[in-house]
C-alpha cells in the first residue's frame, strides 16, 4: 500500500523547522522527512536542507531529479524524486512545502513533476519576475509558481 505525503506548511517562524527536527530525533519506522534542495547556503537559517547553486539546481531539474520544485522569495526549492520511491515502498513522507502547492488540491501532487519542469525549461519558459540569473538564457529558468505532473 502506498504511503501518504504529508505537506507541512506555515508562515515563516511558525515552527516548521523545529517540528521537522523533533520528528528526525524520534524513531518513526514508517515516517520519513524529505529534505529540500534549496539555492541558498547550507548555513542560512535553521532548516536542514541540501544547498545547491542555481547551476546545480537547474542541472538537476533538467535531469528530472525533482518530484516537485518551485520558486519563492528569489530562491529555488526542490523535493527530490526519492520521495516517489519512499511513498511506493509504503513510507509516509513529511515535506516542508509551499502553500502554492497545497492550493493545487488533492491529486495534483503526482510522480514525475520534475519532467514537467524539464519540459518547461526545454520549451524556453519565461523567467520568474525578479529571478534573473546573470549570464544565463531565459529558457534555462522555470517560470514562477509550483510545478506538477501532467
């Protein structure tokens, strides 16, 4: 039986990172906490995340390595495709997500969302407002907002 994706959202400073840290400290055999891939330094803030340069982020996106990705506050966020394996194996997965993704409603968070981002990149998606990357073509940036599977 597939696991459940638990999408944790809340305003900045509401305690999401503290809750996730507490979950990581306790043994929950069927619950995994997804790490986020973020284009900010590893020591910025209290979140346990994987820091990527924008180049690394877009390389991973082009290789379909994100199940979900989005842009907010001049930063790119991704949840790796490993969550698909975990969910398929029956684990419940908690992810620190975006309210914009939550607004999509049930049934929209599906496997292969990274493929949608890659299709948008290949099609020359327009850059998000304020998301200019010096020296890069506009077609290498995803548009703002959430990505979902087709």
